[in-house]
């Protein structure tokens, strides 16, 4: 299961317009970027959130379909072995079926929670757009006491909607799961020689992974770390920097960015990133969601 157990803890109340944050009883054991005190992103990005939501929902449905297929297979075996198998094997199969059924219910709740959050986000987005348009219209009208009061009220409405959107973005991040990134090595053909040492630096928001590797005499590679867990972020992309270590000196090989939107899938994603402009050195990673 790629999703921590806390992702399935229900919110205590529903999401309607007033006091959005007071109704989201999200208390994850880990600290996520957009939920840290004083670290709210005050520039919501609805288009980016929409892309992540669609990719997340698609990935969750893939997991749901896979486990539903597993349940159908186990149920078929359960019927076939009910009379012809040993009692211990029958109960073991029954235990597996119950386990898959519980996980399917968790996935269904997870999907419904993500949909609920995004629906609330869209409502706040439409309210903010409406208040912004009205604020612009009032700013063009003659300055009167009534218009100034209306502008002040509209300004407060825009700020409240923006704040609520930022909070919902943080709440949605809690439901993005984890990325398990594995180092698969550098590909460089003639550029990689025995004895060469490299440092790879991977950043996702505030999360960092720094690892060093060496090209051995048999052209194999050894790295001091092989895997790192990253928490997905709505607004940040993977930033990858590779440097070559030559004694006390370091030579920059290249810096690239990689969008994580395609990683929300059931299958491990093998990615090959061109580190140099001509692609003479590539980095191979594997991402499992």
C-alpha cells in the first residue's frame, strides 16, 4: 500500500463555505509544506491543482481497479476450493479476501475525500473570481462612502477565499501519498570512465537528497544511497543537479527539472533525464508511487 494509514482518517465535519479550516480535522503525523505555520502559499494555482487532482484521481482509480481484479480472482478461487481443499487453506484464502475488501473500502474513501476537497477548492475559486470581478467594477465607479465600504468588504472576501484555497491545497497535499525514488545510475557511454566520482542532488521543495557515486574499473557504479522517499508537492517540481568531483574541485555537469505529474500511477516509472544539453550524460531513476 503506497499510502500511509493516516490518509484514510475521516474529517469530523463536512466542507461548506463558512470556516473551512475549522472543519478540516486533518492531523497528519508528518509535516507537509503547505500546512506548516506561517508557510501558506498565498498565490493559489487552480490550473496546477486541477492537473494534480486529475492525475491523482486517475492513479487512485488504477489502484482500485487492480485490487478489484484481485478480489474477483480470490473470490473465484474461494468458491472452487470451498469443498475440495483443506480447511486451513480455505480460511487463509478467506482472510486474504477480507484484507483486500478492507483496502478497497479505504481506497474508495480516499477517492471520495480527494473529490470532496477539490469540490470545495473549486467553490472557493469561483467565489474569489466573482469577488475579484466585482472589486474591479466598483473601483471604476465614482468614489462614494458606499462604494468604499463595498470595496473593503470585497477585499476581505477575496482574502478569505484566497486563504481558504491555500488551506485546501495543503489539505489535498496530505492525500498525495509518497514517491519512492530509486537511484539506477548514470549513463554516459564514453563520458564515464573508471575512477570518476559524481554527486547527484535531488530537491523537491524543501526535501533534499544528496548522494555520491563512483565508476568502478568494471564500469559498474556504486552509490552511497539507493532510495529516498519524497512527499509530493502541488507546486514544486523535482530539481536534479549533477556535479563531477575531481579532488577538491567540483565541476557542474548539468541541472534539470522534472514534473511529477506522471508519477501518480500503479506501475514503477523508469525515467531517463538528459543532464547535459547534448544528452551525453543521462541519469536513470525509478519512481514508485
